[in-house]
């Protein structure tokens, strides 16, 4: 593990999750910081043309990509790259470079995976890079909880309590001036140094300010299932009830119908089976981005994983239900009691060799468990290191 969480999962949920910020000083060891070599290699591999995957923020505005990208012909294929002299000039003058939705980058995935394991939530990773003292963002709140991991340098964070609690993706602070914070009432004014982590719940105002030196932080947003996700699922599925397919004309005529509908919807929402089906459907739609393992899984000379290989769950996007079922990468898999014990060995992201795993099972089940592990790796549920 690279992140030293100072609280347990239970303490985090009870005291901090969607309640208040948590500052974790020195949560990373120096040797685990994201290096400049890794950062410089990641950025050109991003989807440069995507509207949000790469952004250059300058004096409070998002620059058009023509200011810092160039198009070129590579043997008949049109490609794009950073116009380096322009990018460097803007950064030297106070711009902030943002890379969103980073996946399949091992140097970043190792951190986002640990946060996913700790919180049990789907994640979204972004890098923020600046060098000057200019603010590229006004004070704002996000519609997702974030873990801001300071990787290089320092950054000041001025934090105010929420004025619009638990915003969702359709809520943007810049469009809701009636909820501006009381700037005189500062909840927290801190400087994150390399190795520090700040957990910030959605809706908390924050003003991240460069302090005149290099600053790189990795922001890992977490996405649990929200109530509005459940309501959307209910609306899509309650049409199995006849009353949900009725027509409407005007309120006085439809009042009794609406009262009956409200009762049906209430019962539908509170039904445990419906809730479980929704949660499983929510996680069933998530997918796992991870490296391939062609030399074994694509090679017809192999039908099992070599015993020395390390196995783990790529636990960014998965759901465990009472130890007897796992939903991962679009598959719902029922597990027997003995494999549930193996699942417990792997579910927190720890890597185990196949030898370690098979050493925990009785001899008569070794072949069965070995084949099950192969099948789960084959469909992308397990990761082979």
C-alpha cells in the first residue's frame, strides 16, 4: 500500500464521508510520489482533442486548444501534439494544466485503486499542474467528493463550508451565485505539501491557490450510487406496474390516481429486492481498465496461470454482496463458501501468488479453484501482475 490512511474505513464513513474535510499529513512516503518523469510521459498520451480530457486554464478561462496544440500529418494520418513553446509560456505565466479521466497509467492507477479500495466507490482521476501564483480557478465546489494528493511542491487551499449541500453533476457553483459562500467565515486554510492528502466532500467551497513554486496534485473523485440514480432506476422499472402506465389529464381528475401512485412508488422504493437489483445494476455497468496479459490469456499454449504469478482484484469498479456474489466488469458471479475465503484474501487489493492461494485450499479442490481463477482472469475480473 502506498497511502497511509490515518483512519479506518468505519471511522471515515462515520465521521467524514460527505460530512467534513479530512487532512492527512504525510500520507505518502517520498519514494512513492508521482515523479516528473511519469507526469511528463502521461500528458502526451492523454486524449488531447477531447474537450475535457486536457484543459489549459488561464486567468479564469479555459483556453481554446488552438493556443497550445498543433496538428500534423504523420504518413497520411492526422495527429495532434502539444505546441510546446506555447504550453511552456502559458504555464510560466500562471496557467494551470489539467488532465482528466486518466486511466491505464500504472503510476496513477496505483493511487486511485487504493482510494477505490478504501472507499468502496468508483473513481475518476485528474492531474493539476501549475508553477506561478495566479489562480486559474475561482472559489468553487465540486459535485463529487475528492481526495487531493499533493505529489510535487505545495498548494494553498482555502475552504468554506457548503451553502448547497450534496450537489450533483447538473449543479455548478458558477451558475448558482445565490449560494456564494461567506468569504469571511473560513473553515480551513491550509498548505498541502508533497505527500499530504486532503479529503474534501462534494459541495465544500475551495479555492486552490499556487504559492509561487511548482505544484502537482492528483485529484481522485469518488462516485458512490446516489439517491437520484436510484430514482432514475425506479422510474425506468416501475412501469411494470399498471398504474405507472396510466395517462394523465388534469389534477382534479387525477388526484386519486396520484395518491395511489405515490403509495405504489413508496412501496417500490422501500422494497429490499428492488434496492438490491438497483445496486447490482449500478455496478454492473462499470468497467475495469487494466493492462492486458496476452502472453498467458491470449496464448493457446496456456490453460492455467503459472503458480508464481501474482493475482489481485482490480478493485476500481466492483461490488461485493454478502460474500457470496461479486459483480465486476459486467459479470455477476456467485461464489461458494471456500472461494469466498479466497475472495477475502484478494478483495482489498492485495496481490497473492497462485501458490499462496492454492495453499489455502484442500488438495481435492486445487484443480477447481485454479480453473476458476483462470476463468476470472480470462474475463477481466482478476488482474495478473
